[in-house]
C-alpha cells in the first residue's frame, strides 16, 4: 500500500471514511466537532457543504475537487502516515488524503488544535 501515490484511489469513498475519522477521534477523547473543524480548515467547506459531501457519498477525488478552497498552510504538514512521508507524495490527490489522515492522527494523539491547524 506504500506506492498508492501512483494511482488515483477513486474507489475510496470519503463518506465511508469520515465516520472512521470521527470514531478514531472519539476513542481518544476528542469530538466529531473537532474532526469537522480540521476538515473544514483544510478544504474550506462550510458545515453544510461538508454534510452534503457525506450525504452524497462523494469519493475522495470528488471531495477534494469540489473543495471551496484548500488551505495554503497544508504545505506545512510534515510527517509519516502508513510508512510514507506525506510531503514527498507526488500525486496531489493521494497527498491530500494523507494530509487529512495526518491531521486526524495528530488530533487523536492529543495535539492542541492550534498546532494541528498550523496556527502556532
């Protein structure tokens, strides 16, 4: 699974992964609201826009393609997810998926929201 950067994972449904992000956060004492805050910060979706993406069962390609405005600070996200250094992933779609995974991991590990959102 390490070389997914060469493929567009169209088959990955954001709407099916979203509840897993929420579950992961809740298991570590965080909230669905915090997960939404991270996703909205990264993509520019409104709360309603995010709900619509989940309701229409968007895949990740559609989810990111329809994002109102990707946050410029996502380039500050560094680290390893699933054995792959996120900042080195060439494929933009896969990089965005891994950026989001990394942010959710940071939330689950108890990192302060200001640090997750690259405000500090």
